[in-house]
C-alpha cells in the first residue's frame, strides 16, 4: 500500500516539499483518519464497537470486489460485471438451497450441502470471470465492452432464475442436509464477524500474491508495458485471463456473503457495486492506466468510502448530498495523486 | 578555432544558462545561427543540445542570458510566440495527431479560416499539397497521418514547420526515421531552404551526415560550449575528439580465428507481408558460438522482422530454427527464452522496458522462475543476481530500486541487455543495440558484446550504421527481406555493403553511390 523504503527516504531529507510529499503519499490513511475522527465527534454512537462492526461488514463486501478489481486494473483492464456477478451468484446459492439440483432424466433432485453449494457458486463466479477473460484475450474485445456485456447478461440470468422473484428464508432443511447458510453472514470467529475474517484472509493472500510471487510481478509488468512483458517471455494472455478469473471469484465470495447476511437472494442485489469497487481502488492509489497500485491501498480506500457513507447516514445527511460528497472525495483523491506524481518527479530531479 | 565574423548571425544566444533544480543543463553557452547556412549542433546525450533548442523555440525559458535576433533582444513566451517570430522546430519525437489528416495536422496551430472561425478546408488542402510537393512527396493531404509510414510522417512534420514563414528552422534528429532515399530528399530540401535564406539548425547523431551538409559546427559538452568551427576546417575525428576527448568509436579487433560449434541454424524462414510478398524471404543462416554477426540493412530491409521470427514474436512466420541442436520453431517466446535465445528489441521504450518497474525488477522479469521457491520470489537471491549483472555491465544507477525511467538511454539499454543475460542465453539477438545512446555508452555496449562472444555466446546484431557493423566478425546484409551479402568483416568493404543493401529496390539503386560518397569512416 505504501512504499516504506521511499517514505524513510523522504523522511531523511527535510524541507517543505518533502514533507508535503510524505503527506501526499499517506493521503489515503490521512483521509481515513480524518473521516473516522470527524464522525467520531459528530455522530455520538459512531465509535461504539457495535457500530464499527456494522461499518466493517459493509466495507467487507466492497473491499472483496475491490481486491479483484485492483488486479484487473493493474493489468490495464476494467471489470464492470462484478456487481451483476454478486447478484447472479447469490441467486444461484438461493436456487441451490431452495430447489437443489434437479436431474429430470433420473427423476431425482440432488441436494448439495452448504459447503458444496458455496464451492459451486465460487466456481461459477470464476467461470464468468474466465468468460470475460476469453472475450478480452481471445476475441480482442475491449475490457470495458466485454464486461459491460457480461454486466447485462449476468443480471438478466439472475432475473431469469426466479423470474425476478426473491429466494427467501435460505435456512435450509435438516432432512435435506443443507442447513447453515446464514452462518456466513451472521457467524463470528473469536467474536469477529466471519465476513471480516474472510476479507482479512483474502486481502492477505491477494497482497502477498501481488507483492511476492512471479504472477504478481507479471501483473504489474503487463499493466506497465504489455509489449515489453510479452517480449520478456510473459504469457500476457494467461495473466489477463487470470485476473478476470480472480475478479469473478472475489465477486462470488461477495455474492455469497450478501445473500447469507440477508438470508435471502434478491436478483437485483449488487447493482452498481462495480462503481464502488472501482472507486475504492482509485481512492487507494490504483492507476486506471495500469501498472500502479496496491491491495493495501485499495482496502484503505474501501474503508474511506464505507466510513463516509455510513457516517453520513448516521448524521442524517440526505442521500443526495451523500452522493455529491462521495463524488468530490473520489475526484480529490485523483487530484492529490497527480500532485504527488508531479512532486516526486521534481524530488527525483533534485 | 573560432568562426570568423565575416557574416553576421541572424540569431545569437549569449551566455545562456539553464538551471533545473539540482542540475545545470546549460552554463554560459554562446550559440550563433548564421543565415543561408546549416548550423550543426553536436554533443553526447545530456550535453544540453535539446535544452538549448527548447529555449530557442520557446518551449523553455533560460535562467539567465539573452537571445538577440537581427540586432534586437527577443524573448519567446511560448512555441507559438517563437513561431510568429520566424522560428520553426521539428522535434525528434513526432508531434502529430494520427487521427487527423495531413492538412489538418499541418495547420493545427494556425488554421486557415474565413472570418476567423470557419475552417477554409480547400485552401488548407491546396497549401498542404504545395508544401508536400516542395518536399517531393506527392501525398494526398486528406490521408490520415496514422496511415503514413514513419518516414512520411517525418516529412509532414517538416511541412508543418515550413507552413509558416520560417527564417530559422530547427531540426532535431530529422533523419532518425528516414530511409536513404528520403534522407536524400530531405538534404535537397535543406539545400533549397538554405539558398532561399533560411537558417537551419541541425542536430544529429550521424556524424557523416553532419560533415556532409553542415556549414558551421558547435560542439556542446556537459552543458558547456566546447568548440565551434567552420565545417570546411574540420573532420569527423575532430568532432569526436571535441565530444569525447578521443577519436575512436570502438577499438577494432582482429577477426576471431576460432569459431565454435554451430549454435543456431535457420532454414527457410519466411514472413508473409500483408498485401502480398515477403517481409522475410527464405532466410537461411548458420551462426557459431563465439561469433559476432552484424546484419546491416536499410530501414524496412526486414532485419527486425527476422529477429522477431526467430524469437517467436511472429505467429505467421514459417521455417525451421535450430538452437544448439534443438528445434525451437514451434515454441512460444517463453519457451525459446528457456532454451537459450533472447531478443533485445530495437525500440527500447515501446518493447524493451516496463516503465512502472524499478531497474532491478525490469532486469529480473524474464528470470523470475529462477528466484521462486514454493511460489514465492526470494528477493535476496533476486537482489544478488541484479547486483552481479549490474556490476558486470557497469550499469550506472543509484540503486536497484531506482525507477527505470530516471536512467539515461545508455543505462536503460544495459538493463535490457542485463535482463537477457540473466536468462543465461546461448544466442543473443540485438536489434540496433546502440540506438539513441551516446558514443561513450555505445563503445561500452560493444565491449560487452565482445566479452559475451568470448564466453561462447552467439551474438547477432542489426544496425543501419556502417561504422558499427565493422565491429562484427562476420557481416550480413539484408535487403527486401533477403540476405544479399555474407562476408567476413575483413572482406566487406563499405562499397560492397552499400550496394548489397539496395539489391532488389531499383528505385534506390542510384542512391548507392551518393551514400558511399557521404561516408567518411
């Protein structure tokens, strides 16, 4: 999320521009500290443990999507389909728990248990991601268009599954052996909500893969200069395919958590989530042109957005103003990012 | 040596200094531009040529010093301001919009209008056509610039500069993308401009060009004025001495008597051209370990394409490639690297470097598997290897964590070569390894190539510079996708090379003699 060596480097020298540069580098953290402090003062119950847990649960959904999105954006792509994948995978979970897998030619219905259900849903998410990846790498469709298409297709499929209706009360039945789905959304581990535990685990793996594995290095190389990466022996298409699979997989995790939290699957759930995920990544310093950004930055970015929206709700700010404020925050983040780049270029010259 | 004051300069830059935070790009430089003459400016990369030109064309303001034009002190607030005062510039990097037509590009900064708002397309078109005809290029002004060859785009860039009433025309490396025949056209145009009273300021790395067309020479070194002279009083070795303090490009070595085993065999490699014909036309070759093979050829001869075929970057290529006894024809780039082949591409910025990564990470990009244990990159081992290669190649970078973009061209090239060395190759393909780097770094790159050959590597490099190809043990010439000459370095005279390089294009045949004449080396 932050280049520690660079910060030490900067801190060694002094002067107004280096201090400013340090502040700019840490801007997402500072923004998070500021919004937390602000709402702590303005909204009396904001700092209560119960509230912070609720905020974190909201953030977890967006952060999971933003992790996959960060990988995609690092290669210079974009994935607009994640919101729809949340909806579709949630609906598939709902359908599996409500109807099982009917096999008409055998005249039986197979009832997968909860873990099997989740595994199927995650695989479906990865397959939708792979579909995006194939469109982009094999058929040369621009990522924006390919995933926009998938956004509609997946949403339509989610609506078709139930004819637009909700799968309610997804608690399962003991005689079918498929109970326990709500645990994902409501359960805790050592007092910490499971969704947050999942987020922490996924974020740690994702950050590790990005920073310390050959695959991660190749993701940055593809985003930085695709041609040079290809001529260095990087299988560019495989890397690209992989990031869309990761994004689809992350969206499926989020889809499971959303429907588990609601104990119901709604075909419209996840609408416009893709925009929040992009916003979190950008706020965390990910460059839309590819090659620059970190998982840690994205997580902090997701928290800024989450704290901001929940805090404004608690203060009773109207929904319309919330949108205005969120938009301004995102644009300011990018303006500050540009300032940082100009300043560090100047610092390098010195 | 000084320039006699018999002619008054049209423009004089006096005691110009330009200080950037932390560096002095120019210190007290005097530069005179004489009318009816080609004023040549020379210096290594980083000597301050580009900065001086940016100041003269209004891109940058000097920190101190003054510019006197025809007896009056002037300042340039912007490129437009300088242009309105009669100074035109053709930048090294093309500044054209590929999505617009030739005419639209030429008149982008000063559109011809009726009533100040309505674009007079007909007039722009006819003016553009006239300008192009003056440059001996009969192109349709409505052609999109993106559809033109690079050489033609360069001509459009020059037409753009000429579209205003220029009295001083600055050309920064105008021939870097031109073919021999296009260079001839450009030189004729320069001659004509000179006679019509325009003062030309000409910057180039190609010394033989400068000697041929220059009238006055100014040499910059480390941001200072090193020397200036009339061209007829000096020669190439004087220029090199002034630039470097030595007159040798690279020590010529006796041809290696001992050639090792055959390490690369190419049979019938072909690459079809879009729209018929062959870009690479049935090329067969045999390369031995410890051998340096230079491929000379003009722009478009098919050298880069041949390298790309060998490296697996051209899926539509055919033919057999045998590397050290192993047929690698059907393999991917990644697999070919693993078997011991590597290509250092011609266009470093576009194909060689990943600009957002550090020096070390660029260098290790092709060898990540070697440092990976249980799926994790062992950064300590990666760092050791980067340090070893950097030492070997004498890469001048503050640290392996330095961003690749803050290095000079020569050091960036060393990083790309370092990336290939880290994969322990058996055969290295180097496409224009000295492109865009200064003479000092060139000599170092050639020294490295010689050392690698002595270690038993097969080295093939492509160049369009006759002097450079002379460092090879064996010289091949390519023309129109074919090998037209294969000779030992001892037997290959400049005349032989030049005539072989135009085999197959009759239109260019008569240029062979002129290029020969221009070559002083």
